[in-house]
C-alpha cells in the first residue's frame, strides 16, 4: 500500500528549529508560525465535516507523560478547526516502539510493526491522517496499514476507507 503524503513545507531551517522547539521544549511562541504553515494545506477534495475525520498521529502514553503534552494533537485540533472536519481518536499507539528520530528507513519500518491498535470503528469512510513531520512516511504508512486491515462499517460503503495523509513538514532527517 502506497500512501501519498502532502506536506505544507519542508523540514528544513527555520521550520525544523520551530517544530523541534514546540515539540521537545513546549515552546508555545512557535505555535503561531506552525499554525500559519498548517493553514497552507489544502483541504482534501470531497472531504467535509459530514463525511470525514482527521486522525492525529497517536503518541504513546510514555511519551505523553515525558513531554507533558501532545504536540501533534494540538496541531491537528487547529487543522480540524480550519477545515471544519472533526478529529477522531479511535486508534491507540502501543508503547513497545521507540522514537523514530535517528532511525534508518528500514529501522523505522520495522519499529512500527504492530505499533497501533484500533479502539473503535471510524464513524465515516474518509480518514485524513495527520502527523507533524513525515521524514520517511513510515509512521503514516503504518497507521494506514492498521486501518486497511479493518473494513469500514459505514452504511452503503464498499468496506474500504478512503485514506489520505498530511504533514506539517516533510523531508530528510539531515
């Protein structure tokens, strides 16, 4: 399964520094810049508040406790408001994975085997996956894989989800 990822910008200076400051140091002075960049993302064609949900990349309980907040959920909440498409939190990240930062592509892919579990079926067929940074896209691909395992239970559907992926920034880990 190949998942195209649309990003608002590249993960380069100065965005890399702004994202890291927000994500790792809870520097809320960077939030207005990040929100401006998020607003550049075009809403997926055919997606609206009645037929779509945004799925923020889940974090682990351990990481949430360590950071004290969930930066991706904050960004996704703003994207939800901007697009007028609700958030859905029916997926949980399992704590047996390590941070993707610094891993090779192969390590990232194997690190995310069985990294997510579905808590409940989606209320709609169109799912917009969102992450803050998509370096290789491995996290978003793994999230899409878990959703492709479970059929859609939406009435009048062909049992497949329509998945698209968005990120604040995309690029190499250099």
